[in-house]
C-alpha cells in the first residue's frame, strides 16, 4: 500500500510539472558550432552562451578556439637512385583563441524555424609556427604572433527540433584590423661545409575580411 501511494504521488508531481516546463520560456541557451572545414587536423569550433530576453532578442557571448596542424614530407631522388640526400619536411602548426559578443534578433518565424540576424564584436590572438627541415643538416623556422580585433555580422536559420534543442546554420562576415610580429631563423652559410643561424624580425598590420559558415546545436535551459 505504501509503495502504491508513493507511485501515485510521484506520477501526480510529474504530471503537474510537465505542462509547466512546456509552457515556460527558456532564458538561456548553450550552443556548440563547427565550421564547414572542420577535420581531425583542423579544429575550428565555437562555444557560446545565449541570454534570451524575449522571443525576438538574444545576447550571445562566444569563445572560438582554433587549431591547425599539417606535416608534409618531400622525397627527391638523384640520378643514382639514392633518395634520402635531399629529403625535406615541412611542419605547420597554428592555433588561436577568440572571444566576443553578438546581439541577435529574429527576422521571421515559421512554425519551428527561425530566421535570425545579428551583429557583434570579436577579439582573437594566435600563434603561427612553420618549420622546414632539409635532410639532417639545417632547418628554417618562422614564428608569428598575431592579434585581431573586428566587427562581424551574421545571418542564419535555426530549426527547433524540440522545445529544448535546436540546430542552426549561419553565415558569418567579419571585418577586422589585424597585426602580427614574425621572427624567422634561417641558415647563413659561412663556407661550403659550415653555416650559422641568422634571425630577421618583421611586423605588419592590415584590414582583413573573412567569411565562414557555421553549423551547430543549441540546448535551451
């Protein structure tokens, strides 16, 4: 009898809570997005938290980690069939971390599909490293530190699969001011058999325009 009473009470509580959760409007959302060129050696992802003010206006704070790694080995042969004299290896490693904020608004709603747009600010800093090795003799290295500050706009569409889950695709257009500092180390030959390393430093700044397509999922709280 006691177990039956407990079961009835639990069912009553669940049935009263469920309609309330259906009619309540979510106030926050956690979003995860990947770019269209995402791969095992190229990690491009966005993690965001959205504050939902009402049915038409949202504020999104995002974090954008980026990582790219590529290794290329080149074998060259001489006329005697020996292929390990002029072998070279190129290794590229680059990573960055971006943060920013977007103000989003709903342009049009049709059943469970929302067309949205927005504008925001972004800031990122990163490191770019290239190393080229020829045989076992010498290598050339380039290290670049960069900073990027920009304004961006977005246009996207979201499909609400359920009240708590939505999937979206958006087109991001960013205009930013970019500046970096590069340091290159390369061999300077003293004679036919000996060399030393020489270092050069360069700086640049420019206006940069970029576009990406982002696919993601949102979990509403």
